[in-house]
């Protein structure tokens, strides 16, 4: 399952509920209104179930796309820059949905420049530069060494939380 980007979801059914039901139909899954309702609730979209999907806000569209994919039962959810264009409430909702997906045994694969999202959800981080993996490890290991490795600095923005930097690092923020 894959979300291309915030505005490229291809939501085509008359209602949001229709989107989720159509996903189950296309996947040849048993029609199950309860499963649809569960994912609408988990994604905070129950009140919008009968609204046309194209009338949803950008954040609601992100959550709708995740619900549409998750209702299909995939064990892996791949997200490409899922926080792009979201406000704080949309990002908080995305975090909650992702944590719930993981808690229920799902796996996430995320391509993102959002370090807070990565730090809060990932158990493994890979940083790529020029098509090659330049760092691979735990979020703490990768994010805490980002200030020390020029190849990573080209990919990850400089705004890394100080808490993520090892205590024995003598390099000051002003030296970046």
C-alpha cells in the first residue's frame, strides 16, 4: 500500500465511506461495514463518512488515504512525506493513526524529512544520499550522528533536537 503524496490520492467514489468499501471490493475482501467503520473511527473521520472525498481538507485527505489503504488489510503501510502540508492537528492525528497501526501488528515504511515523525515511530532509520544508504541504525544513533556526518547533513535538515545528540559531543550548534 502506498500514499504518493498529500494531494495525489485518487479518491474517486461519491463518499468517503464509498472509498473504503470500494477498496475492500477491489481487494476481493468480504464487504464488512464494521471494518470500514472501525477505520473511519481510528482515522477520526466518522463524522465525514458521507461527505464526498474531494471536499475533505488536506489533512482529512491524508487520513482518508490511510484509512482507504488500511481497510484493505495490508500488514505494511508505506508513506511518502505523509506530513507535508499538514497542520499540527493533522500531524497529531497521523501520529495517532500510525501508532495504532503499529500497535495492531502493522509495519510502517516512511520516506520523510520530518525528524519528529521518524524519531517517534521508527525502530530503524536509513538515510540516503545520491541513491546510496549513508547511515543505517536506530533513530537515536542515526539522528544523533547527523550533525557529525556531512553526507547526512545534505539530506537531513540541521534542525535536530539537542536531546538527540550524544552527551560527549563537543561541537556547538553555532558551528554548523
